[in-house]
C-alpha cells in the first residue's frame, strides 16, 4: 500500500481507538483504505419512541452514529463496538437496513437500525460534543437535509412504523 498523497510506502502503525492503521511517515498521517467501509446506526430506545443523535466536534449538525469497520471485523461486530465506544451504552439488538455510497468521504455506508439499552448516553469526548434523544419527527427536523443520514433515518422510521 502506498500513500495517495505523496506515494510513500505505508506502514501499519497503532492508532488509539483504531488499532493498526496504514501510516505515511512522509506526511505524518494515517491513511485509511482507498475505499473504506463503515457502519451507520439509527439508534432507538426500547419503546421505539425516541431517536438518539450526536454532534461531532466542530460541527453544528446532528448526525447518526457511525464508524469504520476495522480490518478483520464484521459489520455486525462493528455496530456494537462503535456504539459502545461513542456512548457507553450497550446494544440490545440491531437489524441491517441497507447501504449507500457516501461520496464526501469515499465510503460505503452500511446502515443498521439499533435498539439501545436504557441508560444515560455519555458522549466519547474524543469524537462527540453532544448526544441527544429526539422524538422521531424532531430527529427528522434536526438531521442535515438531503444527506446520507437523512435518507437512512427516513428508511429506519418507516421500518419502526411497521414494527
């Protein structure tokens, strides 16, 4: 593997909370694979009447929970791991909902509808500035319009109505 910016040969280096990640010594940057795969989660509570959204540092937009799938990890393992890392909450169950290519980050997003264990969500301070429960219609208002997150949220809310 080679750096897509400078062409230097990449080496695997440990990155906190990520594991072994290709690293460019010349650029002093971690380089994720050219075509990454990640999970995205629409999170609901046990009674399915609330949706949990988050804000990343440096952004005013509410987003869905998401994270990259690590080498050797299944999407299913990644869902529970990423959600626990970002909120300290456990996953009760989840269901695969579909995928969508997210061009701004060159990543294939695999979306899941996730039911969270009851409790207080504590945002990971390394990634998030806020986590907040919304009524479903409020979540639709809060999420960025015409985004991958909005498409996934609409699809999940339709599924929740069927349950």
